[in-house]
């Protein structure tokens, strides 16, 4: 039986996982660590900045990301925008 090229480990280069940062706090820390990166990669910052609390809740349910992560990113984006505006006026 012949193995397909994509299944043969000798023919497919595998990128090593170089993320060796220590993780403490148990499984919630491990799971929480990935959500912010996932949210940033979704490119939905414009939606998060303009969303109400109810809309953030619906987004969290739809995307399968904890509400706290989405609310935190929304607040960070709003604070960053306010900081940029304040610096521009001065």
C-alpha cells in the first residue's frame, strides 16, 4: 500500500513548535492565552469598537470566545483610540 505524499512524515517538513514560554495558572491560562491571538487574527476590531455590551455578548457566543476576552479587547481598542486622539490635539 502506498502512502500519500502528504501523509509520509519523511517527505513533509514539519515546522517545530517554538513557543516555549512558561504557562502558569492551569488550563484556564492555557485556553485564555489563545483567545486574544485568535481574536486579533479575525480582524474584527472595527466591530468591537462600535459594539454595545449586548452586541459583544452575541459576538462572543457566535465566535466561541469568552465574553471577558472580547470586552477586554473592546476596552483596549477604545482606550487606544482615545489616547491617539488626545495626543493629536496636544
